[in-house]
């Protein structure tokens, strides 16, 4: 256990150093451990070492781990591509859905939240900042339209934006992080979004989280650097 605690401390130290460069407080940055393909036993060790937020990408794998780890008081994030017909399986188990990329998906989350009597669920709108055909998400103009279409769904708390930028060297990916921040600020400015609610930027992974933090990330999704190579 001490090994997990020390490893987690090193990660938080690196987050703190990146925050200091950006003149930000590390308290405004949430570490989400990405545990896909890792055993529940390892997640349990990190939870007991102090890691509260865990992200999963595949519905079936997530449900299995959720059932095994019910007693651990984990704040679960669903970060992978989510099909509308799978929402019903996770709606009462996750606190955050990072990958809302269509009105159809948002409306299904609303429908299932009503059905399961869930007052509010936190969602992020997925933005395809790199314009890659292989990835889901709206472009900048599509993001504005998506926000307008879902902002009044009363079971959804639209908390901000998420992106999976192109796989590049950290400095090369910086413009995509900056683009996400500027898009969030545009929605705040032009659409009258509440800055106390619509504030999150989920961006940055093991190889580039420091750059993402410098560009304004409020959530970093770390897998390999935390749990080891898959």
C-alpha cells in the first residue's frame, strides 16, 4: 500500500508543478485514473491510497468492476464512446459522462435519468478538436449547436467540454488543448452559460497532461503513468 501512496504522491507533485507554471492552484485539477483493462484489485489499492476518481471506457468491463468495488466509494467517470442503447446500464452507477457527442445521446441520458429517478448527472460535451474521422465529437460550430440543444434538459448538468486530440508530441498537441479552452470560453461568453457550472475541461493524458494543465485542464485522465502499461 505504501508503494501506491508514494506513486500517487509523485503524480500529484507533477500536477502541482504544471499548475505552478500556469500560476494555477492544483486544487482546481481533478485526477481521473483511467483503469481500462486493469483489474479491480489494483483500482482498490489506489482507491485506498487516496485516488477517488476512476474512469472506464467500456460498458461491460465497467459494470463488472463497479459490482466488485461497490464498497470503495469511488466516483466513477465514463470516458469512452457511449452508444445510446447502453446508457441504461450505467446511468445509476456513474457520476460523470465525458463523451456526450450528440443530441440523441444526451436525450437518452435524460430519459434514463428520469426513469431511474436521478436528479442530475454531470456530462461533458465531446469535441473533436483535431477533426479526425476516427474519433467522435463535434467541431467548434457543432459544439455551440449541441450545447444549445441540451442545456435545458433538466436531468443533465452540462459541466464543460472534453477532447481526445491527435496523438502527437506534447508541444504539438498544445494548440488542440488551447482550442478547447477557447471554445469553452466562447460558450460562456456568447451563450450565457453559468461559469460556476460550465467550467470543466477534460483533457490531457499520461504523455501530455502537463501541457493540458498549462492550457487550462480541470480534469486529466491518466492511465499508463498511474496504473502501468496495458
